[in-house]
């Protein structure tokens, strides 16, 4: 094999690897970084991948500052689109398991949305805001 053929073969393998990585199925949930909310840590993920206009299921993983599952008494989510002046009423998130809550968030139009998560319980209260792009 000549040097040129070897380089072509290497390039083909590299392109195949990149295409495979790009097309590989994901877990179908877009998870945002963990954020502090008073005495809690919150991670928000959107089921089905990226948010879209209409109803979206959001999952909230809530821990204390040490990483242990936390069970606040009240958890709500409130979407807003500040650049357009849209604010929607809050939805109550339901406990699925200790430290895991789920809510439905309706985004009426595509664009940049902010989802505020508000929590309260015996350790105190707090809020975290997550930016999402609905397509």
C-alpha cells in the first residue's frame, strides 16, 4: 500500500467515525447543568430531547448541598419569555420518587424561554432559572 492510499484509508475511517458519532442515538432527554436554589441543587431535563412549542415534560432532580435526594414540600415551574413579555402561570411539579419531580410545561411559541423552578420546604426556599430554546 502506498503512503497516499494509507492516508486516504485513514481519512475514510475518520469520516466514518465522525458520522457514526453524529448519528448515534441519544438518551432522548436534554439535561441542563445543575443549579443552586437556596438549600437545594436542581437539575432540569426535558423529555424527548430539545423543548418544542406545545406541551413538554420536564424532570427535576433535586438534591441537598451534599448530593442526597431532597424532598421539598412544594416545587413549581414557571416558563417566561422575557424578550417578548410573555409569562405563563406556574405549574406544580409532582413527586415521582424522592428527589425526582415531574411537571408539564407549555411553551406557546418557538424561541428562547426561561423556566424558573421554585422550591420550598423545611430547609428553606430557593429558586433556579434555566434557559431553554424551543424549536
